[in-house]
C-alpha cells in the first residue's frame, strides 16, 4: 500500500508545506516571515496575515517540487497545537478546506510530537524506545518515545525555553531578534571558560533558564565584575556598552556553554535512569553548533547512538508534520473536520 501525505505547518512565523510519499519527504517548502524583525519578536496578528499571504504559493511550490498532484494524496496533515492561535487557525482552516474539497481524511498533528519524529525522516533512524531532547523557541522537553504515536514527556522547562534563554540573553547584549544564531556565531571565537554563570538546581529531569537570564543581567549591569545581585550596580550605560563590545565572543561562548551544560546534564541523567541509549536532538536550538558538538562528544563518551535531523527539519517545517501524518495514517489516527486548533501544549 502506498501512502501520500500533504502537510501544512503554521504554528508560529514560518509558513510551510510538504509532500511525503511512503515515509520519504519529496518536498519541504518554508516561507520565513521577515515582517517581525523590526519589532524584536513575533507579532501574532502580523504572523496570521503573513500566513494567509504565503500559504497558497507555498503549497503550490511544494507540489511542484515533488511533482505531485493534489488529488493523489491520501490525507492532509496539519499542526493543530501548540502555537500562536491565529497562526494555527490559518493553517488549520486551510487544511480542512483541502480535506473537504478533495474528500480526503484529515490528520491533526501535535507540533512537539512532530519535532521529535523529524528524527525518522532520514537514515539512519533511532530504534524504539529512544529519548529526544526537543529544544525550540517555545519548548524544552525530554521525551521518551516508545513508538511514533506513543510518547511521554519525562522532563521539561519550568519557565523559559532554551531558545528563549538564547534570545533573551542576546537581547541583553543588544543583539537583534532572534539572537540565538548570533550567540552561536560570536561564540565560535570566544573562550567559554572566561565567565561563570550558575547552573540551577532543579528537581528531577526538569529545566529552568530564568535564573541564568537574571544572572546575565546583573553581570552586565556590573560590567562583568560580578553576576551576583548588588543593590547598586556599578557600571554606567557607557561602561556596559564598552564591556560588551570588548568581550562579546567570550560572553557569548560562556552563555552558550552554560545553556548547553544545563541541557546535556539532564539528558545524561535521563539516559542513565531509563537505560535508553538511542538519543536524539530536535527543534530549532539543535542547530546550535556548541550543542551539537557537546552532544556528539557526550554520545561518544556514554556509547549512545546519537541522531540530529538535517537542518531544514530542525527549525519549524512541514516535513516533520508530514512524517508524523504518515505514521498517524498507518496507526489509523484521523481527525474529523470539527477538530479545533489549540494554543496550548497538552498532548
Ligand atoms: O523550533 P524553532 O524554529 O521554533 C519554535 O518552535 O520555537 O526554534 C526557534 C529557536 C529560536 O529561539 C532561535 O533563536 C533558536 O531556535 N535557534 C538557535 C540557533 N538557531 C536557532 N539558538 C541557538 N543557536 C542557534 N544556532
Ligand atoms: Zn517548533
């Protein structure tokens, strides 16, 4: 039996469409929205409008690249949750209209499940059960994956996500949004041991990043002399600016190293506790070169089989929605047209 899925992703500020035939991604087209740059973050209403403009051309491009006709699909998959509600609604209604007009079944996909299953797109693939550290702008989770349709969150952030930690740190340094990739860039030439930021003590397999952000704030307000809270911050705005300018690579490398150790120390405990050694990364932050390198080194040390999706499947994309749709199709997990979109993350 051959199974073809058309997928739509629109949870945040990327409009994407993909075609998947028998578990192989034939096309994965992503339109980024540049309209948010000048606001320093995603503006939900502008994101919804941009999705409306992009969604038809993006689907057409995906069909063309895959040399695939709409009528030949077996199901339409779309991101149901979590995300920005206006953005989700545009993709959701578009997917439902397609399903209705083509008389094909609809498959609602959880965005975080799809990030995990991006690891099943290319070979080699992890064996079940595997663990996945999903790190994005909105989420930070350790997921125990028993099958493509059975997974459990065994650890997650209690405040900021890892991507937010990167972006908020970058903002404190005066870097534009999204600052994660810029921290990565400057960190390449910096000394990660130059400045020390604290590692939070959080119970179980959960994470916290808000303390790190505060520590960086105090560190900058004291122009690097201390990252402890002091009633009177010693540095003037000009001293702060000069300090950042003179030390940017070392500051970025030190922040990046701390975020990476917070993530990987918990992942190591998760592997030891579960005995699982097939371990994956997923989400936009898995593009971070420091995280990738440290993850590979940890995998070698602890004899893990390690997996990281290709870059185009790490950030938000419809390819991961399509592969999830494919496995849900095989499991018979369909949704009806009354399925609503949801901003919230419950599985
Ligand atoms: O998965 P994603 O594309 O969107 C969400 O679902 O949130 O992740 C976006 C996040 C942003 O916070 C961005 O700064 C971060 O991933 N990011 C990075 C890098 N590339 C993207 N963070 C650090 N280093 C990078 N190279
Ligand atoms: Zn995402």
